[in-house]
C-alpha cells in the first residue's frame, strides 16, 4: 500500500533518479519533473502528498514555483521541502517565508531526508486533514476555505458530487480497487477544472464517496455537465470486461444469493452566490446536497436478467 505521492522537482538526472528509486523502495509513488513549469502542470493534474523542490531550475527558480503553489487554492496545502546546494541563512529564510515546510542542503543524508518527508506528510495529514487516498483536502480545510469566501464578496459556486454505488463496487472488487477509484476521481476533477474551471478553483474530499469543487467559473453548469460525462465515460475502466459489457455487477447477497447493482455513476448538485446569500456553512452544504439528490446524474437502473 502506498504511503503517499511525492513529486521530485530536480533537473539533475542522477539525483532525481536516485530519489525516485529510493522512495519507490520505501513504498511511495514518485513522479519527477526536471523543470518548474512542468512541476506546476503535474501538480494541477494530480496532487502530490509532498513536493521535494530544488531551487536552481532551468526555467524558473524554486522560490517562484513555491510562490505559485502557495497562492493557488488547489495546491496551497501541499508540504514542500526545499532541496538545494545553497547553504546561506538568507536563502533558507527566503524559502521558509514563502511557506516551505522544510529545507535540506546538498549533499544530504538520504535517511535524514526520508524522516523529514515522513514528518512533513504526517504533519500535513494532522493539520490539514488531507485524504490519504485522493490527496485532496477534507473537512476542516474545506470549511476554512468556505469561511474565507463567505467574507470575500466574490462570486463562486459550491459543487457537491457523490459517486453512486461505490460500496457495491468495493464489495465485489475490494477496498484497494475502491481506493483507486477515489484517486481516479481526484485526477479527473483536476483535469476537468483545468478545462472548464479557473486557476482559483478549490477541490475537496469531505467523505469516502463525496467530493466538492468550489469554482469561480462563470459557467458552472458547463463544469457540472463535463464532470458527469467524464466520470461516467472513464469509470468503466475499473470494471472487468464482462461487467462493462453487461452494464451491471453481481453482488453476493445472503438472501438472494446475488443481486444486480448498477455500475458507478456520478451525481452532481450545486449552489451559488449568484442565486443565494448564505448565513453559515451548513446551509451551503445542505442546499448543494439537496440539489444533487434531485439533479444531474448519469445513473440508470440495471438491466433485467432474463431466465432461459
């Protein structure tokens, strides 16, 4: 089982490859970006649990990468460890002032770096309540972001999403496969927001089958429609060929022996400052959930088995 995703931003191939091999051996998923711009693109596509960031990069320095990550709602919570040859006190202070969580200089002790990575991820999970499966912020961080928006006077839409039939899928395919669905959901959300949302949009994961986006787009209905379409099109990759072809799964049942359950789909609802004024966070979440229950979904009843 993976301990988390690490993004290594380092243009020296020998160092980045060594870190990739070492942390893969420590049960982390590791991605490597040799340039700062590439790192920002990869982070938007799939949120890492931690970033190891070199300061001296060929296209932009690590300070600018850190600044961009910290000022973007979607990535502001990700722990960052600076990895650099610079050993001046002023350089360390500059990195920490930008919001870096730690700082280690080359040459470094790999065991020390491992402990710093473990501590940073653990601290982030405790303080920001980041979901270990999706890598997205959970309860408190979502609430904090909503509170700040409620006092900002800006226009935004709270989008509530639920994966239908995830429990049935988990019962047949297992918890590891269900965890992969949650990771897929987080990646898909990021890609759709890049296509139809804005750079300031916030992604969250308040519960196992429940996800949210707080978007500043002027076209939230387009974003919602695209989310449903993408999910319902792509989630079938998590099923066997037989289940995809027949359009349902057979779930063990103590009474019936087995029962038919539909394939997973996505239900979406929303509420917006364009149409509502909110007095508290509970009002926002309840109105969006109510809209989801009666709103946009790709759900359909399973086919009926015919006895021959």
